[in-house]
């Protein structure tokens, strides 16, 4: 992979804020680059797309972004992974820190993409909030659950300890496994956390003693050990900078049609410094002349890469809004099931391109600001053959729980029956996963609220 192509891929996945920072650095390093000062021209060139218009021509670098032809080392691992600098944990987000650790692990290309998808599904508390089936679905079933499990197991060994667990019990078990082997009461603690987490939460020591046979002294020592751990590993991540979400694109309805426009307020507009460019002499291979030529080529490639990034962002965002029209007009319960492959196929792009351009990119809409990745989710088929987005199902579950009786909250089984009545076939364990993923406690705990 050439340095220019690496730069194009890197720019493709930058948020607008990160792109602005990157451009500032390039302006400092390259004398051939300069910012366009004419704001009127910048506004004039802002692009808006309407559904009945033809999409922009296929992204110029789309085929080049297909990893199937990338140079690999002797282990079949893409060399690109080794070129990334580790993110300083003192200044980045938890997600950045996890990605920096992902670059240090020996992974195949597909495992690396799986790892990014898993990290995207880890919330600020450090918990995995999406079922692995959803992650598999978002990748178009191009990977197996066993492959996803394998990568998840590696991420669960990252710092902070316990990260990537699906619930508090699993997080504590992971942390206990990482303690020194000579730590006392670890095995007992793992047993109690795995099988009696509710009693531990209530500090019901007499009942724990009655069920397990352990003495109160042992139980006290286990509780003391557990107090040294963090139920939510992300809560100890105190180095996150204050982040302000700046929308990269805007969606709005005008004259009955949905439009999507780039947020030109945050887009840098670069030009080539004409005075320096004139200094280039044809056929001259002097040191100064070669320096100017080198910087000119780098400046032109940077400008092209940014233009390609903006065109692709507009194209993908427009397609997402078109596909999710019902969501914008009727709300979350009308979210359409959609995976990366759906958009990639419609726009003749590689899935990795769609994944990169939707990461850390936000769209401003009448319903609020959303990350573009939010609109991708797995689906469940109804009895009449229709498909329901997992996001829509979560919204329906939340609505049912919000409207339940405070004295007789709905159990997971009852919620499953209600969904089945709507034609949505869903198992009780799946209801429990969705409920836990939304941070909603069980019906027995809700009854005490």
C-alpha cells in the first residue's frame, strides 16, 4: 500500500474535527498548501443531493480500498496495521485507547475489521452493548460467530481490565482472571459472581452462606476482594477530553423531499500556492526544485483525498437517509433493518469504505444528531415475512416497559409474548439481551423502583 493510499484511507475515516486538525498540521508542514479565503465561493460549492437526481460518480478510490490486493507480510497480515502510531491513553477516548491496543495485536485483515466493529459496540462504561449476532449481521454475515468470539476474547484482555463484557458478572470474572495467580479467594469469587451475583449485589451474606456453605469470614473476604474491582471498567476512564459533536452532514425536508447537505462550516477548503508553484522549473533537478515538486504532489493528493472523502460522505449519508425515510418521518419504531453491505451494494462501494466513512461521522436531523453507524442494525423477520430492525424492536420494548404497571412489571417472557402478538418472533433470552443492552433492570428489580 502506497503512502498516498494510506493517507486517503486515513482521511476517509476522519471526523470533521479530526480532518480540520489534520489540515492544520499539513498547512504547517507543506508551503504549497493554503486555505481558501473566499467564503462566498465555499458556500457556493456546498453540495445538496435530492433523491430524484443522479448520484455522484462512483468514488474514485473505491476499488483501491478493496483489501484483497493489499501487500501482506509472511503471516498474511496487512502491513498497514503496523504503520499506525499508538494512541496516547492520557488524551484519547476509551474507544481510541482500545483501537490503539488492537493495532498491537497480531490479527488478520478480517479479524482487524471485526475488532473495530466490536469496539464500536462498546459503550463509555466499557460494556459490550450489542449482541454478537448483531455485529455479525452488520458485517453482512461475511464472518462466523466463532471468529467474532475469538476477536472478542482478545479485546477482553485489553486495558482497562474487564472491558468488552456483556454484563457486570462477566466483567468481574474477566478481572478476576487477570489477577495474580497467588491471589486468595479468586476461584471462590468467580463462583459467587457467576452463580450468585444478585445475592452479592444485595450483600445477603446469610443466604450466600446457606446456599454455598462458605463461612461468613470467607464471604467477607470475597466481598472485600470484589470491592477492589470495577463493575464498569469504563467508569474509571477519567482522561476522556470534553467532546463536542459537530455534525458532518445535515438532513432536512424541503417541499416534501428529503435533502442531505455537507456541513460546509467545518469543511476545510485548500488551494495550491500559485507563487510557489511558478518556481518549479521543468527539467530542473536541483534540491530546491525537487523539494517544491515533492510538496506540490503531496498537496494535490491531499486535496483530492479530501474531495473524495466529502463526495463519499455525502453519497453514503444520502443513501442512508433515503433508506431510513420512515425513521425520520415516523420515529425509531419504524427503523428499517440495514447492514453495511446494503449501502455498499447500492453505491458500488467496498464494505470497508462504508464502514470507514460512517465511523465518527454525525448527521444533524429534525429528530436530533445521530452517528451514521446508528442506522445499521440486524433484523428479525415477522410472521408475515417483513423485517424488523433490532433498533426498532428495542424501541418497542422500551415503550412497552415505559407503559407497564409499576406494581406488575412485565417479565421478559411476557414481553416476548407481546412482541409475538405483533408478529415479531423473538425468544425470551433475546428479549433479555435487548433489555440489558438498554440498561433496563429485570422485572423483579423494576418492581421495587
